[in-house]
C-alpha cells in the first residue's frame, strides 16, 4: 500500500503571507490566490517566472493547438524535451496541462488555462492539507478540495482573460507576464 505526504512550503518569509491566508475562512479565494502566487513568484529568487516563460512551454502550447490525441501530443512534447535535454517541475506541469487540453481539444488557450491551474494546484497542495480543521480555517477535506478547485478556476480565468496567446518566445513571455500580473492582483479593478 502506498502512502503520500505533502511537502510544505519552506519556512521562509516569502511563504508566510500565503500560509497565513490559505484556507482561512475570512479570506476570499481570490485574495488567497493572490497571496499564493505572490509567495510562489518570490520564492527561489523569482525563478518560477522564468520557468513559466520558457520557450519549451510555448512549444507545448503550439502542440496543443494541433488538437491531436493526448498520447501523441505528450509524445511530441517529450521528444522536444529529450532533444533539449530538459526536465523540471514546470515541464512536468506542462505535460499534464497538454494531456488535459488535448483530451478536451481546447487548443492553446486550454493549455494555458490548465498550465496555470496545475501550478496553482501544486502550490496550494503543499500547505492546504495542514490547515484542514484548524481554528478559523477550512474544516473538512471536502472544503479543501472545493477551495483548491476554486483556486484552479481563478488561475484558469487569469489565463483566459489575458492578452492573446503567442507562441513565439517574446510573445509567450509577454503573455505569461500578463497572466502572472493578474494572479498577483495587479490587474484588479482595471
């Protein structure tokens, strides 16, 4: 029988605001999402921004637009990664997003939505289980699952409402910057 455990976010100042907000009953999901993304983007000296802006993810986005079966799409992306000798967490997230968007035949926009939903899910899952049942926090596992899905939907919406997706390196970087600004709450009220 297998077991799983969650690896909490590092106990560093960058993560404390997200940890204070995540699962808190008095904080709307949108604000929890903003805190989560601000922490994720500040961690590791901001490398997440560069990882999401990687042209290899733009390649995955192009593959999604081909609307080929999921196994073919993921194999095509794997071939690209192997040629570039590339591996990493965001590339694994991209594979999952590519499989989902290919299965849904949702093209490049679907890929982008699922990429940000995957990243949100990863970061929320690191700490959210630790807060279930704590005073002032979500009380049940079902509440945790619902909150995580709400956070994923906020990420999808940010990807959907950003500027048009471009898959050239500079266009992809610009698109990613706009989505991240939205997720950090910088576009609220515009």
